[in-house]
C-alpha cells in the first residue's frame, strides 16, 4: 500500500501523525509539498518556507527517502503524483484558513476522481469539536475557552517520536527529477537581498526549533511573566514562526513544558503564563475553524459598515515606519528588516492604524500577512480584530493604546526605539518618546525636526477623540436600527 503524506504547514518528522500512521501499517511513503503561487500567504512566509523545505528535504534524504516539491497548479500536480506512484490514500494534517482550506477542498475533489481516501489528522491540543461549553456551544471569549482547555490538558495525546529510518518506506517508482528541486519562485525569492537580510536573523528547521525551545526555557522562561512586555528584552520565545510552519509541534511543546514543572529550577507560574499564550494561538485557530469568514468579516457584524478612511499616504507612512511616532516606526522597521515584531508593539502599531489613522484592520491584516514570517491566517485575523474592537474578546472601543505612554513604560531607556531608529540615537531618552513635543530642546542640541525625523501628521489626542465620536455614532445608529426592527 502506498500513502501520500501531503505536507502543508507540518514541516517536521517528530510528532507527525500522518507519517506515523502510515509507517505503523508498513506503507510505502510518498512525502510531498505542493506550491501553487495562486495559494500563498505572503512573501515573508515564502522566504522562510523556502529554507524550511530545503532543511526538511536534507533530513529526509539522510533517512534514505525523498521530499518532493512541485510548483504550479495544485490540482494538476496533486493528480500527477497520485497517478505516478499509484497512490492508495492521502494523509495530511488539517489546517484552518486560507490558502489551506481551498487546497484541502481541491485535494478532496482530486481524490474522489482517483477513487482514493483523503484522511485528515488534527494537530491542535484537542479537536475543536471537543472544546465546547456544557450546552454544546462554541466559545467566543478566551478565558472560558482557556479554562476548558486546562481541564483537557492531561488528555493531550502523547507526541509521536520521529522515525529512525525511512529507507524501507521508499516506493519503487523513481520521482521525476524536477520534483526534487525547490520551486523556482521560492528559489528566486530566497536570492533577493530583502529575503536574505530578513532570514539572516533566524535559524530555520525542526532541529533549530528545539534548540530555540531549550534556549528560551533555560534563559528566559522564569522571567517571562514580568519581562515579556518589554521589547528591548530577549524575553519572548521567538517560537511563533516554528509553530506556524509546523517545525515544532504544539503537543510536543506542551508535554515538554509540563515536564519542566517537576524540575525545581523552573517557576511553575512562569510555565503556566507561557502556556496561556500558547492557548491564545489555539483560540485563534478554534475561532477560524468554526467561523471561516473571520479572515474577511468582522466578528461583530455591526462593524461591517464602519466608516474607515481611505488614505494611501497614511497607510504608506505606517508601512514604511515614517509616522513620526517613534515606537510605531520602530516596530514597523523591525518588521520590514526581520519579518517579526514584538507582540506588545504589534498591538501598538495596530491600534495606531485602526484608531488614530482610522484605516481598516483589513489593511493592517494584509500588510502583516505579506511581511510577517509567522503570519498565521487565524491569529492574524483575530489579533487585528481584537485591537480594532470588532472581534471576539475585543478590547472595548474606548480603549486606545497611547503609544507615548506605552513606550515610556515599556521602553523607558529607549533601547528598542534607538536600535530600529538610529537617527534618534543623539536624543536623550526623555525626549525620544514624543520628539515633536520637545522641538525647542532638540534644536538646542542641534537636532532638527522635521529634517532629521518626521513630525507626526496625525495628532494623537485629536485622533483619539475622533475615533470615540465615530464609534459612538456607529453605536447610536445600530441601536436605532434595533429599535426599528
């Protein structure tokens, strides 16, 4: 029997349920990734994907087998592989969101045509259908969802070990030579200066993911609850991208963290704090599983007709890190250079875009999808809607992050800001958070605004009032419609 192990975002060998399911039944294995340029997340995602595929291909070859990588129309290539290897079944890890849902639907159609089975496996903590309220309803608030997850934590399946050798699983048929090459579009992208600069900040692959897990746990985990909000501190795990590409299984990570609780050198409270953040990732996937339209529509439907502005100049200033608000610009430049941004800063830049600039959360979601290496359809949509105030568990509409207050509190010595905005290094820290408020003092030390750094076009205080007025008007309009009905 020949099984196709179809990879999407599960680029690992350890705790790989489809792989182990086939191995236990002594199946011949065809391991393949299908890259369709019509079905991608974004360029930063693809830059990481390219190196991750090459890394996995090397590992699989060391075990005596091959990783196929086909580029082009998904349905055509999928069908070709099934025919070439006379495949009896397709096994894969289920994924939420686009482009995965579309490809999974196409795969089902192709399998029907070939009269073979398509079997999904779940890689969440628990299948979403098992995480319901006592009344059998879907959770729409994080805390009750998290409490439910905790009751199931000890029931998380024990992760599978990686196979020792794949030589005996290799099918007799020889793959076409072109199927062994990295897709041309990915190879071209990884050669660009932008991609090379961005990827230079990272170590990619399953082995590196586990090195990062251990480095984080040994050096930062105990301080995580206190330090994780400070962007200049190396306190966050940097595991989101490894989880996004499936180089790291969340089930393996959970079991590893639970095991650390028995070791006296680790703070149990800190471990639980980190596990809670992993649960937020699960919550995003859970929500998108039951609400597949969340990528494009507000969870709170009353916001579907919210009066967002259309201002390409403000959008471009934000994208390039040229708003004149240092903490916002620092975050956006970190994103462009590294493909990543500290979580607190992500919330600040999202708040500025949606509530100070009054630009739609969809604009920010699209930019993050293209520039974040850890861009995940579920968490990207949930995060943007949370900050914009139109999603589940949303921050109240009147809560706007004041970027000056936030940077003063969480980057007091301006180490983060000055790292990403070197033009502000000559300025004393006390003036860096809001340089436009200290133009005379800056002039006295020879620093010229706006010549050396921009003055914000958007007034933070006035834009806050404008946002509150818009939301109140929207609220009144919604209430009037409800009364009419």
